[in-house]
C-alpha cells in the first residue's frame, strides 16, 4: 500500500494545484514512506484513512473505478490500524 501512496502523493505534492491539495499530497507521500519503512504505521494508516474518507465525500459520483480503489485502500488502512505494525516494523502498536 505504501508504494502507490508514495507515487500518488508525490504527484500531488509537486503539481501546480492549490496549496491545500499540495499539503495533502505531501501528507500522503510521507504516510506512504512511513508505511514502507514500518515507522509510525498506525498513525500513517490513520492519516491515509481520513484523507481517503474526506476525498471520497468531496468527490461524490466521480470516477467509479477510483471508488473501488479507494475502498480497497481504506480497507487496508483500517486493517493496519486494527492489527498494528508487523514483525519487522520499527514501531510498537499504539
């Protein structure tokens, strides 16, 4: 889950869009890096899940393919929040 978040967040962070979208892109980018490294796993998953929920509410009815992708990413983020970091992560569960 971290690699697609890094790619998507980096694209949003360097794009010539409004400042709030660039900030959210940076948060997604950093969350993806944290998920790949295994650092602050649950906090990064919480940030990503909140961003996914808010963006889904804002973008109602647009791009049905992205709805399934968002739902899958949200399910993965919620499972990371509930189960915590894995065996090789650098942090302890909250």
